[in-house]
């Protein structure tokens, strides 16, 4: 197993939801592209298993934070379900991002006390 593979991190449910919403900020993506975006932008540290991703997409859609529609894939002869961030999803992402910043600061204080 490569060093990169051994240092990957599995995501907690709430964190995965936030990262999916963030991945959709710049436009619609299909499920595999969402997973690849998260992995690529984390320099392959964060791993998104499809077994976790698709339930998260379903949950986010049910809550109204994303929408989905079947569309043709560019350069492919098939359709894929593309997900889009809704106005409610943008609002939720802002809230989650704020919570994440507070949590990261608190963990930093615990790990590196003054």
C-alpha cells in the first residue's frame, strides 16, 4: 500500500455533507465528480466512498439543500444525475462553515495550548 493511501482520512457524516455542498458552489456535478473534487482539492487526503456519498446526496436532496436532474454527460453517450446547490443549501453551507471554523479553532487551542 502506498504512503498516500495509508494517510487518507475517512469522513464523518456531517463533514461529508458540508464538503458536498462546498463542491457544488461552483456549479452542478455528478456524484463521481463530487467525490473526485473532494479528493483532488484535499491533495488526496480525504477519501469519499461511494457507499457514503450517495446516501449523503439523498439526505441533502431530501432536506432541500441540493436538487438533482438527469442530464447528458459531455463527451459520453449516456446521462448522469447532476446535483445543484439550492438557495437553502447555500444558507446551510454558510452556517456549517462558521461552525467548522469555530471547531477548528477550539481543537487548535486544545492541541497547542498557550
